[in-house]
C-alpha cells in the first residue's frame, strides 16, 4: 500500500458463532458514505449502534465509501474499537475515539498490594473481558502478546485501550501484557495514558530492556507512568534476574514464564518442576534482593484443582507471592492455598501486636515474649496478617480495642 | 382474525375468547376458583374390545382411521422423546394421508424436529397448535401465519385444561418405549427409553381415543406400567419411535462457563446462608446449564455441613442420581429424565420415583408437590423491577420456548431465578417484562453474576442473609449498572395482533404474545 492510499479493510471476527463482537468492513469509493448495519439487537440498540459507528467515521472525517457492519451484541466500547481498527487498516488517519469512562477507571495504582492471583484474558476477545472483574482476582491482565495472533495485534491494542477506559475491573489491578520491541512500543503509546496500573514485559533478558520501557513510559505518562513486571522466559533472562529486577524504581514484581523457558532448556516441563527449580528459586531470590514481589508462572491444567492446589503450595513454599491464572475457576483455589494456616496467623498476630506496642512505646526493638524479632520477620508478619484478612480467616478488626 | 381484548388483574391486555372458547382473564394469584366437575370420556364397554386383550393394528394410519379421526378434531402427543421424537411427525403425516383437515395439535411441548408440521399447517391439515413452540414453529406462529391462536400452558396447566374440560382430546397418540398388546406402557425400558411417560398420563385418562405406538412390544404384561392399557383403544408397532441419541444424552456435562458457575455458586451459598439448606429440606433443580451447576455446588455445601435432603424434584440427570446414590438426597421425585443414568436409576432404584403433572403441578387438585418444595431454581428470559418474570419470549416479543414447569415451580417456598444480567448486550433485568409469565409476588430471589436481588416482600430472607458476605443488591441497582454497561435499550415496537395466549396455572389468561414479523 502506498503512503496515503486508502484501501478496503476489515476488522473483527465473522461467522454465526460470534458473540459480543462485530465484523466491520470498509470499501472505499466515490459515492457519499453509506452505512449498512445488521445487528441481532437492532430492535433495542439499533440507533445507538449507528450513532457509535458514525462517531468514529466523523472523527476520521470519512465522507465516502461503504461501511458494512455485522454485529452480535457488542458493547459500545467494542464497536468503537473495531470500527477504528478497520479505518486505520484502510489507511485512514484520525484521533483515538474513546468510550465513556467507567466509574472506577481512574482508580489509582498502588505499589504495595496483594498480587496472589492474576487472571490472563486474551486482548482480542472482548466477550471474555466483560465479566473479568467479577471473579475477585487480585489482578487482571489484558494480553496483547502471546494470545493475540500477529495480524490482530493492532486491533487488540485498541480494544484493550478502550477496555482500560470503559470496563469495570472490580477492584482488580489493571494490568496489560505488552509485546516486545517496536510492536510493544506501539502498545505503550496507545495505552500509557489510560491508567494501566502495571505492565508485564515479556521475554526480558537485560536490564537495558526494562530501562528502555521505563524511559518511553516516562515520556508518555510522566509521574503517572505504570509499574512494570518483567517476565523471565529464557536461561539468559534467569541469569540476569537481579539486574532486571533492580533495573528501575518502577519495577514492582518479577515473574517467569515456564513454557518458553522449558522449551529453551531443552527439557520438557514436568509436574515436579525439577528442570525449572533453579529458575524459580532465582526469580524469588532476585526479586527479594531487589525489594520487589516474586510472582510464579501459570498452571495450565484448568480442570485439575488438586494439582493446582499442590502447585500453589509448592510455589508459596519457595517464597512466591502469587500465581498466574488462566481461568476464573482457578482464582478461589489460589486464594485458598495462599491463605496462611491458623498457626501461621497466630504467630503473625503476636508479632504484629508486639511491633505495634513497641512503636507506641517508642522502642526500636520488637520482642515477642523473651525473643527478639528482626525487622524482616516483622515485615513478613504484617504481610501474613494482610493475607489472612484477604483470605477471610482473620477479621479485619482483629486488633480493635475491647 | 380480530380478537376481543380485556385488561386483566396484572394490567395486561388479553383475549377473552381463545379458539372459539371463552376464557377468563387472570384474576391475581389465588384469585380464581374453579366451578363444576371434571371432564370425562364416554363410557366404554368391553363388548367393543378383544377379549384376548390384543388391540394391535397394522399401521398408525390404520389406527387413526379406526379411531375415527375427522376434520376439526384435537390430536395430542407428548414430548418425553424431546428432539428425538418421530411419532409426532408420523401422526400428522398419516393424518395428511387420510385427507383430514383443520386439526388442533395439542402437544405437551414441541421441538425443532417438529418443523415437519409447518407443511401441514400450510396445507391446512393442522389448524393451530396449543402447546409450546420453539424454533421454526415458534417463528411461524410469531409471524402470524397460524390460523388459530397459539396457547401456551405450563405442564400443570395442560393437565388442568384437560381435566377441567377446557381442552377435549379426541385422539391421543402416545409414543411408548415399551408396551404390550393391551396398551400398558412404560418409558424405562426399550431402545428409545426416555424414563417416564408422565406427560401422556392425562391424555390416556381423559382422551376419547388413545393410541399407543411402540418399537418395543413385550409379552403381556408390560411391567412396570405408567400408562394403563385399560385406557387404551389401539396399539401400533413401528420400526422406531425416535432417535435415542436425541432423546437422552450419554452424559450431562456441567457448564464450564465461568459466569454460569458463578451464578450457580452464589445461588447455592444463598440457600446455605438463608437457612434454606438444612437437614430434611427439599429442592428442585433442572437440567439446564446453570441449575445443574447449582446442584453441584449445593451438594458440596451439603457435604460440608452434613445435610441430607428429604427429596429433590427433577429433571434428573446423572448428577442428581449421584447425590441419591451418595445418600445426600433420600428420594428423587422425577418429572423428566435427561440422560441414561437418570433412566437407569428410575428403573432400578425404588427411591427414584416417577411423577406426572398431576402429582407435581396440577393446580386444580387437592394440593401438589411444587408448593411443598423449599427452594426451586429456574431460568428466565427477563425479569423486571417488580420481580415479574418472562420465560416465553425474547425482548423483541419473538417466541422462544414453552413454559414447561416454570409457572408451577413458582409455588415453592423460595423461588429463585438464576439468570445472567445480560445476554449479548440484551439486558435480562428490564423496566417491564415483554411477556408476563410469572407474577412478581411469587418470585423471591434473582441471582445474577453481578449480584443477588431479593424481593422486598421477603423481609425474612433479607434478614437471614444480612450477615453473610453475599453480594445482595437492590434490583434497581443491578438495572442501573446494566444501563451503564449495555446502554439504555429502546422500547421495542409492539404490534396489536395477538398470536398466542399465555395461561396461568389456573387456566386464566395472564398475558398475550403479539405478532412479530
């Protein structure tokens, strides 16, 4: 396509089984702009759908040609995204056309928070995004990387941008996994201004890659730049783990991707995980040394809840603070297994009480009975108490007077 | 066809005459009292029947002829064979062959496989259908192509209509997975086993002529018998009464949809938190995706609390049977079996009892089981801010499926609708239901993936769950969230041509289905 040439273009899935999405096709031509819209929900939203399509067309100063839309119950932010994608693919230029913001879209990011569970949702499947916020995951990751085919990266980017604005995330951390390299920088440009809390950077192998991303984000969003969570997916990445974790103050967590890592090792991924033991331990050590959270990889056998529970116990035992989830039904299992046991909670409560007493008395050292308790242990005790409250085994007001 | 309309107690405009019979507009819940005696067929005499008990004739066509099928008669069939049924189509093909016209088809329900009847409707063999119509038949009726008015009744309402003489069945054709030459029949044995024949029971007792059609004739006596041969005129053997793979499924899988599982889990937790789930309680759950998952989550909670249910009402599937086998349920009272495990259990386990719309649902009787159930979980297409429910049409007014036992089950102590808050942008919670099928005063709880709405009339339930961490929200709140998510929907245009009447459990007309092109 020559620069400036307008061509026919399409966006969105087609077929009878499409739900909550739409297919848009643009055919350039000399005649005044014609709109042909077929919708299953025409009788309820016909006018609203046409208005949304016209809004994007107007933003792109589109005056000629034919726009055909076959839609199947898509929400407005999805309609806006698919039409915008179609017109851009056709070589047209225009501003981002943004949906109305959801009430909680401006929820600020928090450095310190529970990251026990994070739910991956493919960035080009809006149907799966709609209820994502209902499952109580500590974080939701809209994925622009491995779950999106190369030909759909541009469309997914716009969908995810709109989702950041219009979707109800239900209190979960707003996370996006961007692509590597130049594609990733396009992702950053599209989403940085819409309050993503944390970005996952895939296949990181050097501290410089992290530094570069942080620099780009600083330029795009200044003080509001999102946090970063690099993903180590290769032996080289594991070797550079500490440098990567410490590469920039915006790094809040470090995680690893065992599928790709195992492939590069030349050893199959096993349930026992012997082949990845060093990688997982390294991730934990590097993260803790850098003062960031170590987060474990996903468990792919969705139907095997017992297997998942064992896996969570094992990763927790290594020191991981959280697990990746690929299906909502994994979330309650992860939360349950990440919840401290009653004896752990008892111990933690004693330490936290002692710490608070010590602070009240202006005393530096914390003692439980006759034993001194070091600062890292105190910090861990506070975390254990938070986990216990989040897991529902300790009342939020456990320390109230009387 | 011009139809006279009147406003009923629910404020809906309904026809006062349906297919040539006077009808009573809905009078409010419990507002109508029947008067008169039960209907009955003509007295028979053994003089007219073979002393050796062999009532067989060669073909269904012959049987219809001997039964005296004539123009304008009412012909009934049952739907225990679901989308695998062959007998419904055979019956009208044979009627067409005989040159008969203007029949009223009175199925207990119809399925897409019965699209066969569209050509008989077009040709005038069938004048109209009184019974649920989904798929192509529903579209046909919605488009106003049927000559008479459709009539939608619940399972209990169908029994009531036959019993009260509102519908007089001239010829009942009963597909039987197993039968003897006398006409005794059951549904638990045979290649096309479907579990039971409860939907055909009223037809066998009250119809003038009863024809049993089987592909599995056994020597007399056919045991067990749910249909009694003493009510049967003729027996026909055919190669096959239906496709077993479409009658019952091999296994019934619980839905994997995270949304549906969430709704089901919230509903089960509600029952536990409200104290409904306790030793000796009873529940009703069907075979639909969400209600099946409900039974699974309920079973987990029952196990954890050591609770046993005295009885469960089904739609039975392997999952309910597993609960019976495990001892979580003491008895299954079953209206329909959906899979092979359900059929096997009904055949072999005395604690798995077949029922009929008479015992489960008939409102014009001396009590029924539906009102004795502690909690019933149901679906819906729409529910409105007054908790009124719709189960027969889409929001565009197009007929979707029949009522089934839905209206009857609302009599349970706690009636819960388990619904997604919207389906493909179409809100399920609306200002006013498109078609009123169930009055709000009977609908106690609406469970969606976004929260649980409790009918304000049920202060007792609200108080009982107050301390729990369940997401209880006012229904108006849920609707406001949907207005933001989906956008406020336009009000669809409603035509003024009725195509079907919706009956309530007492035979009164609760709403009208209007033509949609």
